[in-house]
């Protein structure tokens, strides 16, 4: 294990480049951005000054091949991920790429093959799988707190992205599904189990509000080989801020998390908040919902810790490019299903998880003659048991 601080090339000085750099440079963390790439010299210079970064450049290749750099972070629009990662392979630099890994499953597969061929470290920057609440919830699920996971729901909705390229189908690869659904798919996948194959998808997608080619709203169901179902809801036209909520249910319990709008921090101002409130907040007066430590609440802190620890230890991080590829494969099936209005298979060319998984039986013995359905305590203190007779199939109840 090496504990040497990492020297980073940050590609992109937009919203995510800023959040990533903030996560890395605050709280005396050792890993530092050494060089920043921006198309605009003026923006690169301003960004470098803001974060005390020694170098800036308008050449992506210069930033990646810089001798002082050992890790590259890709924070560029979706259509530039492939090009940036190709250069990381050329110069054998470890690479961390923001979500979505690519615009399609085929593009993601190409990226995965490239990094594996080059033998470089790769991490998929899916921050919402790393929020402190999600990490705690995932551990509880692993500990069996909710029993067998049957259903996971993830919702990401906000008033729409902040830059033109997101709204351009060619550059982004899709609309709200590729932009927000990618988070939801991976969160649910973590809860259900990454070794469980996502099998098929049913998706509704529509352009309800914005004059764009892509979808601005969508809902999908992703069915897994063990019978569990993941549900996601995404919107680019939700008003009132950013709604980030997850829920996971199992045979023994349920967990709900709210990462953004109801975090327990509420503020009212009849004047006006003079500065930034929270990402995608739509108002600076009245009731406000700031998030507190936003980069930590959104998972960036724990995500980078896992990435750099894994790099130091020579292990695979919780989120790798393989995960990014699976997410893109699910997204492809979503788009297909939205068109055909049918369940569509998730096409995964290189499944590395379990292949022995079947759907569990819902039949649990009560006694030799009955299956157990449910116990209920009545308000008067009696207990009722609902059973199914094995021979007749009749459903009966007994009050004990
Ligand atoms: N939670 C998250 O993980 C999260 C949040 C936001 C964005 N993202 C992802 O980060 C990436 C960038 O998104 P963003 O929000 O920072 O976008 P942004 O528009 O705020 O910033 C994009 C950056 O890329 C630069 N850029 C744009 N077109 C370029 C071109 N043709 N050549 C070179 N540079 C170019 C811009 O100047 C800017 O620096 C996207 O893949 C997006 O999906 C991830």
C-alpha cells in the first residue's frame, strides 16, 4: 500500500469539476489537483486561482500527459468521456470518470475494454451510491435488517440541467434517463446486489414540458434475476429544487432516505439569502432547504476516499467502469422499452456476476397442512393468522 498523495488532472471546470475540486481541496485532504483543463484560458486561470491549482491548460492532452499527474478526473460533457479516457489509456494514467460513463451501452463497453486492455485503474464516480445515508443503509441491508430485498425505489427530480449540452440529444446521449436515471439505477443495484443480473426493463418516457428531442420525464421498472424490482422516477421539469429520495423494502423491513430537500435543515427568510442555497434551489427567500455540507451529503467525500484507498491498495473500488457499463446497458433497455411499450431485455455482453440465481418461492410452511401468509394483531388484543391450505388452495384465517 502506498500512502503518497495523488496528483490529479481535473478535466472540466463546470459544475462537477467545481464540486469535485471542492471535495478534494477542503478539510486538509492530501490529494490535490495539479493541473486543470478548460477550453477557455480565462476560465481555466480563474478556476486554478480559486482552488490554488499550480497549472491550467487549454489542451486536454497536455493535462493528461503532465508528468506530475498520476490520476485523471473526467468532468466533461458525456460525449467527451471516450476521448478523454482514450488519452488516459495512451499515457497510462489512472482514471476516474463522472456519471454516466457513456451515452450508450456500446460506448461504455468500448471504454471498459480500453481501460482493461491498457491495465489502468478505473473508478466510476457514482457519488449517490456513496452518500453517508446510503452507505449506512447498504450496511444495514447487508446485515439483514430488512430481510430479503424485494423492491428498491430511487427518485431524482429537479427543474432541469444547468448547461446547454445536457439538452442536446447527440451530446448527452439522452435526456433525464441518461442524466438522472443512471444514479437511480446504480443506487438500486447496490441495494439489490451487484452480483444479481438486471434482466428486463419496462419504461415510460415522455417529453412533457421542454421543447427537446429527448425525454424530460420517465419512470421505469428494472427486474432482477432474483425477482427483486427496482423502480426509478426522473424529471427535468420538477419545480421546487432537487428531490433526491430512495427507498428499499424487504421481507423484514424498509429503509427510506432523503438526501436533499428534507435533510432536517430548514431556514425561513423574509429578506433574501444573498448567496447560493443548494444545487438547483429555485428560491432564495421564504422557506429554504439548504443541505449543510453538500459535497459530503451527496457522497463525494466518501467516494473519493474509496477511489484513492482502492488505488493505494491495488483493489477495485465499490464503483468501477464495469458498473458504469451495466448502468448504460440498463439505460439502453429503458429507451428501447419506452419505444416498444414492452418489457425489453437488458443486453449485457460480459456478465460477471452470479449465474445461479433464481426467484425465491413465496411459500413458507406454517404447519404440515398450511402455508403462512400473515399474522395480525387486532385492536382488541387478539392475534389473527392468515393461512393457505396446501391441499385445497383455500385461504383461511384463525383467531388465536
Ligand atoms: N452528481 C454527479 O455525479 C454529477 C453532477 C453533475 C454533472 N455530472 C456529470 O459531469 C459531466 C459534466 O457536467 P457538468 O455539470 O460539470 O457540466 P457543465 O456544463 O457545468 O461543465 C462542463 C465542462 O466541460 C466544458 N466543455 C463543454 N463542452 C466542451 C468541449 N466541447 N470541449 C471541451 N470542454 C468542454 C465546459 O466548459 C465545462 O468546463 C457530465 O458527464 C455530467 O453528467 C455529474
